[in-house]
């Protein structure tokens, strides 16, 4: 497996990964999350063009690779903010999410950013508990930056506040 920039030709595959990664939310009674549309192709393309979209790809042949996971990020305040990281369930528990996040940490350090941030569900085992194992800590309300507050406001408008969510940060 290697981490590399996403290719334009793969953007529809990233949507498929997102749909598949959403399915396990049904088992937790979060069908609305599972049914949520993946990022539109235009948005994925804007992340790709900006150099803030990466895939974890597995070689199929010497000339072909298959994306198994992806990550898109924004610079928010002093941090690289993980907008989305998803891994197809068929490749779960292989360290792909961790590898994508570690790649982002290297990119963020090269951009002189001080941390990684994300927002996530508190009680979903592959969300906040997973990120804690990767070195993220939950931020208190007083620690939220203006950028993180704006992201949470948009998430609330999208209906994600129906389940407990937190902002998390990992210093670089």
C-alpha cells in the first residue's frame, strides 16, 4: 500500500469508498449517517487540485492500483483539519486510516501547521475512541478555535448534532 495524491480519474471511486464506509453506521441506529451522500465530485476535485486529497492505494498489477481509503483536509486556524477520512470496510483494520493520518501529519508539518484537528462522533467505536488511540485529545469548549466553531455550526445545520460529537486535536 502506498499513500499518494488522489487522481481525477479516481474521484467516483472515492465516493464509493465513502458510501461503503458509511454502511456500518446502520448497526448503531445511525441510518441517516449511512444514507448521507458522499462529497460531490466537484468538491473532491477542488481538494485534489489544491493538493489536499490523498489515497491509500494497493497495487493490483505493476500498472494498476486500487484506492482502499482516502483523506481530504483543510487548513483551519493553525492546524490541518481532517475534513474526511474513510476506508472501505473490506480493508478495515489494516492500518490504512492511521497511514493516511500520519501522511497528513507530515504534510501539515511541511506547511508549518502545528496540529491536526477533526470533528467526530463521541460514541462510535471507530470514531473518537479510535482517534484517541492515534494521539488525539478531545477539546473543551473553551479550546475551540473560531474555525472549529464554524465547522461545528455547519455540522449542526446538516443534522449531525443528533448524536454526540466532539472536536479533537493532535499536536505535531
